[in-house]
C-alpha cells in the first residue's frame, strides 16, 4: 500500500489529492490538508477520482478500423498504418491538411510533444486545444492587457480579500473548491458581490447580487466604472503610471449613464451603485472570473480587466484578478504552445527573433504562419481543408459548440484518437491509441494559479504507451530521433523552450506543492502572485470601451434571451464522468427527471405562458424552432431561457454557423417560447 | 487494567514484533504538514509518527474500504457462480486515535450487532489489531478541529483497543484492552510500573482535558434535543443546506458513516465483478428512485438527514452511541464550513438565540 | 457454509408474460431446490433483491402468495437493471436473494375485514396478501378490493381480477381514470369506488391496505380516515432506492426506520411519524 500525492484531473483548481494504491490497484482518494489550493477540501469529482483508475472500460491495446470495425491490433501495426497514411496525406495535400488537437487534460509533456510533432515533423502550425473557442479569447485578453496570459492572483487570495467580486461564473459547479473558499471567506466577514445570470448556490449567498440580462454586461461594467469615477474610487496615480490608454478609458467611462445602464441590464440602479461603492471602498478587492465555460466577447473581459486596474490592486495580497480555468491543464496546454498562433511560452509565430531560438532548440524552423483553430476544423462554415486529424484526449463530439463536428469528421482520410477510454469520437476514428488513465499517468499539470505540479502514477500498465512516447516513436518513423526516455526528459526541454518554466524540474517539484510560474533560475521557488515585487511603468494596457449600441432585436415577438451554458456540475458528457458510477449517477440526477434533455425557464415566465415543468416547450428564433422539455426553476432569471450544453438538439437547431459567438452570455439568441401540445 | 511501561526507543521493537503477524499500518508525515496512514516497512519504520495530526483519511477504510470488491461473477451457458471475494489480511493499526476507536466500535455495532452480519466487514474486523495512541500533545495530537471531549470519546479511549500506548514523558504506558493484546505485555522490554505512573497518567489526561477548552467545542446536548424533537426550523436547515456544495466529503471522512452503493462491472465476456463504494446522503442521487421520485430532492433535506442520523436520540438508542466521535474531520473537508461543530452552533444560535 | 447475506442465488426464468406496456411478469424457479424450499417460507408483503449479473441489483416485491405453486416477479421497466431483466427470456439466469422485510402481519388481521385499495402497479405488492387471504378465506371476514388504473390498458393481473370478481369470495371493484373504447366498467379515481351505489366499505374491525402512486395514496388515506379508520389500521408498503435489502447500505433509511428491515410494510401511523414524503 502506498499514499501518493497527485493532482486532481478535473477542473483547473489543481487540488492536491492523495491516491491510496496497492501494487496494481487504486484503493481510494482523499484531499491533501495543507495543499494551498484546497486545504483539505475537494469536490465530489475528486472524492471519486479513483473510480477512473479501476474501471475495466480502460483501453489497453490500439484499435485499428478494418472492414468498418475497430479491431485490437499490436502497437507496431497501428503505428505503421498511421505513419504511412500521414505521409501519404502530407505528400498529396501538403502539411496544411494535417491538424493536431489536444484536450485540456493532456499533461504538459504530452502537449509539448504533440505541438512539436506538428511543427517539427510535419511543418504545420495547425495545433490547437479543443476548448480554444472558449478560452483563447480570455488568454488573448490577458496577454494583451496584462502581458501575462494567466491569472495574476492565486486561490489563497480568496481567503485574504475584503471583498470578492464574482463575475459570471458558477463557482459551485465549475470550480467547487473555489466556491468553498468564497463561502468560508463570507462566513468570516468578507463582503461578496456577485454578477450572474443564474441564481447559483454561491451567488445566492452573496451580499449584493446582480442579475443582469444576458448580453448587457458591458453596460453593467460601464456603470460600475462610472460610479467608481464619480465617487473618486479610481486610483488615478496607478493608472497614469502603469497603464497605457488610461485617459481614453477614463473618457469612455464618463459616457456611461447609471440609470440608462440599469434599465438596459434590468438591474436596480441602487444595487449597481451599492456594488460599485463596495468594490471601490474595499482595501483589497478580488475579482473572480472564468476563462470561459461559455464563450464571451473579448470586450466583456477587457471591461473586467479595466475594473481590476482601476483600483490598482494588482500584485497585492487578497486582491486583483483571479481568472479560473475549468480543466486541469488548460493553462498548461496553452503554455506549451498548443495554440495555432503561438509556440511554447506564447511566442508568436511571427516573431523572427524568437523563431531563431526555436530553430536552435529544435533544429527546424517552425512555419511563419498561424495555423487553423479547432473551431476552423470542426465548426468552420466549410471545410478547412483538413484531411488528417490527430486528437489527443479530445472529443469534439461532446462539445455543443462542435455539434456539427461529425460533418468534418466524415471527410477525414485519417482520424487518430489517443484516449484512455473509448468515447463517442471512436465511431469516426481510423485508429485509437490507448493512453494511460489517471493513476497511471506520469507528468505535470499547470493549474489556474500557474502552479505546475506532478500527476503521478500509482499503478503501472506496461502495455500502454504514454502519449509523449508514442509521438516520439512516430517522429522516429519520420527521421527525427528524440532522446526522451521519461516525462522528466521532456520537462528538461520545456525549461529551455518556455522561459517562465526555466526553473522547473522534476527535482524541484518534489518539494512543497509544485512551483508557480514564472519559475526561473533567478526565482527557483517560483512566483506566488504576479506583479507582487514591483511594477514597471506603462506595464498594462487598458482598453477603452465605448457605450455599446443596443443589440439588434428581432422584435417584440421574441422577448426571451437564450443562452447556452453549464448545468449540473461542469461535466459535459465527460469520458471521466461516464466511468465513475457515483459521478454518473449524480450527473444524471437531473437528467433522469428530464430524460430528453431540458431548457430552463423562470417560474414567473412559465406561469404567464402556461408552461409546465417537465412538459414540452417550443422555442423559436426568427429562423428556426425546436421542441424540447421545460425545466421550470428560479435558478434562471425571468426573461431568459437557459440551455445546458449537453442538450444537443437545441444547440444543433439554434446554433448558427460561426457557432462560438452565438448564444453566449455576450450575445444571446432572441427567441419566443410557447407551450406545446404533446 | 493490565499495564506495562515501555521506553520510547523500544516502541519500534513492538512494531517489528507486530509485523511478524500483521501488515502494520501507522501514521507518517507526508507533503506539507499532511499526515497519512501507510504500511510500515523496514525502510520507513523509523519515520512512524506518534505525536502527529490525525490523518484526514479515516482508518474506517480498513474495515469498510472506499471501494471493495464483493463478488466475482462467472457466467457461462451452463450456469452462473457468484464467488465472494473476501479480504482476510491480518492488519494492525498502530497509532489509531481514540476518536477513531470509537468510530470502529460504532461500526461494529452497525455491521455485526444486528439481525444481518456483514461478512466483508466481519472478516476485516476480526483480522484487525488496534493499537491506540492516547492524544497528549496539544497542537499535534489534538488539532484545531478536535472535540472528542464533547463526544466523550477521548483523549484516551476506555475500551475498543487491543493495546493502548500513552506518552508519560520519560516512558510510555502500555495498556491491554483484550486478551489478544495482553499477550504483548509479556515481551522482555515491557517493564512493570507502579502507582506513580497511574497518578501521572491521570494528571496528564486532566491537563490535556483542560487545555481542550481553548480549542473547538461542540455542545451537542441542545442540538440533540432540538433535532430529536424535530424542533429545528426549516429555515435553519435551509441556511445550513445553502452552504453545502454536495461533495460528500463529510460522509467519506466520518468514522461512523457507513452508507455505500453497489456497482456491477463487466470485466470480460464471461466475467463481471460486483463492488461497493462509499456513498453519501449529501448527494442528490442517494435517494432518487429509478422511477424518478426523490424523497429528498432539496439539498437542505439531505443535510437535515445527516444530522438527524448522527444526533437524534432515536438513532442513539438504535446505534448504541451518537453518530459523532468528535474527530473534527468533517470541519476540515467541508467547503461551506458546516461540519458538526458549526452546525451544532448554528442550531443553538438560531433556535435558542444564544449569543455566546 | 456460505452465509454471505449479499450472495445472489441463481434462478432460472420459466416463462415471461406481458402484463401491460412496460410491465412483465417473470415466472422462475431457483436452480437449487433446497434454496427454493427455504425461500418459499416468505410472507406476503416481503420483497427480494434481484441481480442481473454484471448490471446490478434491485429490490422487487413478491406478488405471489406463499400458498401458490409458482414463484414470479412482476416488474416495471424503470431503470437500467429492470430494463436488463426485461431483455431476458425463458431459460435465462438471474440472481435472487431474500426474502427480506417484515411483510404483512397476516395473523394479526385474523377475524377482521380486509380492505385493499390499489392504484396502478400498486397492486403488485398487495396481490400476495389478497391471494393469501383467499386461500385462508375462513380466517378473515369481509374482503374488499378496490383497484384503479389510468386506462384499461394499465390494469395489471387482469386474469386475477376477473377470477376474484367471479369467485364470490370477495368484493372486487375496478375503475379507470380514462375509459377507452370497449370499456364498460367504472370511470373515475379509485376513491370514487367507495361511493358507488351498493358499495359499503368495511370500517369496523377492518384493516385497509393502500398502495399506489403518491397522489392516489393521499386521497385514499384522506377518505379512509374520514370514514373513521384509525391510522393504525391503515397499512401500506413503502418503496425506496435500495442497494442491499439488509439494513446496511443506508439508502432506504427514513426517519429512524430502514425500509428494508423495519418495513416495507408500515401502518399509516408509523409512516406519518417517519416524516418524509411517501
């Protein structure tokens, strides 16, 4: 029996958990009491994570499609098939016809090698992580405004703040551990302001609760900024010294009108004023937002960053901005350059100097052209010309944003899937390579607070080749001899490729609870809070946000705003959830009451329209309509229709091409709702 | 009471002797100030911790594992056989705290003391040798969330152990609680003590008890009365329920919680296994029936349930003891800070209006 | 000797009968005749745990009377396990363990009138009791059965109902909420049968057995109490999510009672005290 500290593979909080294991069996899982991110608390998913390690549904041998059926084959046969097919596709269509996509649950080592294979072996920047449609906006915004594409604050700051400003994230579902931090902080006297379009568990406990209409956030932030300005809460000195565009931003702020904004948001003006005043008065105010479980308009996020800068609280304990990721290694796969426009360490593919560095490191110069995104591949209006696609721990079919991915998948001449379990994508795969499951895997994840930490193997299945190893083997077939014999070797190269990882080695990760980047030779212990040890002049870039125009409304006959989002836990139809009995049961609790899926609508609306819980409801946009089941709940605000991502029928019917922008919090779909005779 | 004295340095010898018969599990330090129960080997035997924060992962897992295989089913054309898969490994828990001893006693009564005897529990329990260590150091043994004094389970267990060790400063006192335990009192490094040691034991325990009052307390009695009489208002339960994020952690770490669910898994064409896994009444799916009816749909109904089962007098009668041993683990793992002490306090304040 | 309380004993399906859409009756016997003999000592109102090997286990009430020759289960398809059972046919194996629960106290009712009120598949747990009483007819006074379902298509144990009506040994009244073509019987809720001309519901020295969907249950209880029934003389069986059947898994615990070991038969007086929705 042994007790091994590892990192939870679900959300981005990066909870420290122990696995108890015996030779070849995982016996249980429990939290670390002193890990700084979770301090003894983990959510239901963490408590059942060991079930993933014991499911017999694990893939153990490669599967190759023969006569239409996936059949178990030896590794050599599968690798040979894949290399030959890749070579043939590349020679016929060129490197731009290949795409390499990773899910946000790949380890840093796997992700790094995947993008290296794409760039070095096949000469393409067609590399992306599958959640780019949602997340990359947030990263871009942070990179542009703060020059660092990650959260400046850390989770512990939630416990240190005087005021928490929760911006449109359902913490009880997406990052329950952080939700717990908020409840505990509130119990010890921290004031909580929450902006949400759902009455979720955490928002309901906030001292000030703002429920704006979806799509009106810019007015709300504008109005808050205006109150900050009017009451003298803006740290003008900080803005003048450290921020570019401060004057323009302050000018644009003054154009907002509280009463008008309140009317558009449908939030009482006093409440906005109260929230803004509380935020302005707080000695240390922390804003919590999400990198996007739902896609958001970049301007929305810029407005949030502006609010953080206006108080000048960055780099202070218990203050600033905490941007939460929903997957265990979303931060890491981005850091590793699994992005079509960035090499490892967010080096733009257009930066010549940096490219020289990679040429030295890799012996090959990556192409100076941004690649295609996952959205281009699966949700693009037309074919992006991709003929071969490599999917590592990524299944586009479980994402509503890619509800029509199967069209693109059918066109593929080669679809390679690397997964620990057979997921829906298997139906389209030509080859499936097993991956180590959680508990077998060795590597590192980077959490939402930039914490690079080990995920450790506790049981060993020699028959399964880890992702990096298979890819290294593939590279070898194409004449590239890479000398990695273990994940630590890959990390040694990552240290050279990613400057802010340069101080991280497996040795150093054995102490304490990982290292938070930037972790360099000069700062071997890593960096807890960004910007804590001083700021440079004009370091930040603010973005002026003009008063938006009222969105085009299709007319009074479409009074409801429909948004897609999370429901239940942030689980999708996750392969992980499907392989744990208790998680699956909990995931289905609501679904069992509404076996055909559901959309949520407020009781007052339901009563007025004679819509009953559990009964059929018809939703129509000016273009399309769909019939589904109503779930009548006061968790959603009046005037909105909330569609969980997994209710694909609605997504498919109402999701318009250019998918990621429509039906989001920033741009709801206007619909009408009526009861439907059964 | 049969007792002996042992030098601190000889404790390792005792462990080695136990290792001849048992797989010995003892507390160790891990990352940060985490502590874990782990198997003692020749490599780590010197690192066993006697004064240490009680590990969060409760030792109940050695009688009721987190995941436990119950059967292997072999299915063929000619028949089906259900082969029970028992774990009968002899195991000694070295350094189990008094609160956890009380937890195991509670589980014994539940799994073995009723009409139906649980065969899996029984086999693991009768092969389990318990070496209790009395909590004498404030700050390490007695952590910030401990309240065994209020649950009357510690700092020194009165029974339920095979052997009990207590730090008297210069020497340790060894007490045998069972016949099985008393065999070890005859080892050559065990010395006889005298009345002064008994006196010292009393003094130390009295000191520790008094120091407890600076720590967490949980005044059960009012809460038990109110819960038993169903006098806790719905709004109080709602207030408590709102803070529950439905992780199930409180049940998993609780030394007396025993609910489980059962899951079948197909391993290969003719083979399947049935296993049981820890379950929690905090979860929405816990009571939901296949037809769709859920008697405890609201989260506060489920929280209400937890505390009713732990504290209602009817259950105390049925189970033989209250369902809380004062280990404080639920207070550590709860996201919403609604572990047992806080809930008792919320109920007291809400229903009785007490301000202190 | 294997005394594992959780071991499912192999049973073989003899034949399957479609009752109504979604509900089938499975006639079966134990592979081991000794096991069968032991099991046959069950009481009306008890239940068993059915295993579908590799899928799971679920509780099911025992509709046959111990005085009958054949063993059978009548099962509605509601979840994965029941769906898996519905896939099975003659000769297929499944597992059974039990009987569990307290059952109806049939001797306590001796010399009393028995009034059965059932809605929909609520007749399944009551059937055992009715047939038992018929087989020991002289022990009881008047026997009345009031049964209602949504439509004529939803009436289960149709042959039994017809048989009972013709036997002259008991009064059997049947109704449907919604008549369909060809239905010549009563229309209305099961409680409307109490007020039919010529019907006189036994109240004095009577025990009422009520089983059915929650709404029907509440109405029936209300009417029975209004007629003068004491809460102690109204009996029902409770259903809960259950994993073990032997008081260990904790799922079925309501109030201080474990439905599996303290129930599933409770008087209305007890049910009220348990304090949870039915």
